[in-house]
C-alpha cells in the first residue's frame, strides 16, 4: 500500500482541503516486460530442439537476441522467389554430381532464413523429380551466400544437399565445415581475369559445343546465378529476360583430359568462362555479359562451392 494526497475544492467561500487516499501498489512487471531481450526459456528450449532434430529445416519462429532461423511462409509452392529457385537448383546440381542422378526442381515447400554477419543461409525444402524415371522426391538443401569484397565476387556454397529424411528415421548429423585443405591451390584466391580459348594452355581448356549445352543444363544455372549477381535486387523481374543466350563457354581445369576434353565437364574443380546475353536486358540496352564461375568440391557429401564474377558491356550498333 502507498498514500497519495489530492486537493479537493470546496463550495462557497471555504478554502480547498487536502485528502489522503490509500492505494494498492501495482503488481511488479513480469521479466518479459522489464527486459526487451527476454525470451521465454520454454520457447527457446523448444526452438533448440527443433533445430537439432531437423538441422534447421523445420523450426517455429522464436525472437532470439542473436537472430536465429526465421521461417518464411510461401502462399504458392510453385510461385517462389527467383533467387530461392536458383539456390534450390544448386543443391540439386550438387546431389546429381555426387550421386549420378537427374533430379530437377518442381516446387518449393518451405524456406527458412538465417543471417550470420554478412553471410546468409537459406534452408530450402523442395519437391524434385528424377527425369530418368519420373520418380518424385522430397529434398532439402542449405545454401550459404556471401560477398567477398577483396575478390569482387559472389560466393555460393551448399552445406547440406540431401533427400529429406523422415522424422521417425535415424539420421546422421551433416558435416557443414568446408574442407579447404582438400581443394588444390590452383582453384583458390582471387578469380582469374577473362580468358579466351587462345589465351589458355591447350591441354587445360575445352570450348563447349551446342550439344554440351543441351546435355548439361546446369551450365544455364551457372549463367543465371551470374546474371542474378549482376542485377541483385531485381527479384523475380529477371525471369522475363530468360532464357539466356550463350555466345561462348570455355571450361578450364588444371588436369589435362587425354581421353576426351569433354570429361572436364565432370571434374570436381573447374573454371568456366561464359559469354551470354539476355532475352532483352534490364538496362534497356543491348548488353553482353562475361561471367567467370569457379566450381570447387571438397569431397564432402552435399558440398559444392561457386565463386562468381560478372562483367558487362554495351554492344554498339
């Protein structure tokens, strides 16, 4: 209890008088109202359990101080952000390279986001189909996206690429750490400058033919990622400038392929020099692009890394 005094005015010529009133003290505020960073321990414990059991793919929203993983709801699994589709296709591409499958993206069911400094992680649950036998699959991929200012490049890396494991089934915790020591130094450091077939050692280079572009659709994915990097923030509007038109594609590897230069397409580590145009251009001008894409794999399941730089110039009539 506490006491306050108020002034009560009287009628007529009587002077005002003070009246003392006893009031009940308000109850103390709960911790969540006193501390803006307060999180219900039970809620945080449930969040940690979900992250541990699903590797971050199936979690509820939890307002953690350090950010955490945030679920993003899609109204239509067939209408998803363009950049999310690119990352989902990259996860499938990694799995196909390692498993010899032909999975293609059908729909995206769920997206979770996580920020780690300037890097971002996308946890994507999607539907895929194996075009070799029309078998449907539920697939999960976690993709890290980062910008490397000193290299003026975009770095996109899958840390998980796998078929979705049913909740009741036992599973192994995936290794997320990139094994940099497993990659040859030839494929490290700043991206190389643009080269033509005449500037590269003959045994290292192969110029792709039209049949190569038709048989290896993932080359279109590499070019689209470079196009997206050049026009970050343009969103789904970039889709109106597809499909991209290839002018020339050259692949370089440190190793020579004596049997067939086309075998370079299956190399874990390679550098691609891709010249292409869009079906129109966001700038409204006639523009040609030169993308340099370095692909590396560290030998771990579900891991692939693309380092991308993209230049452009206006074609004069």
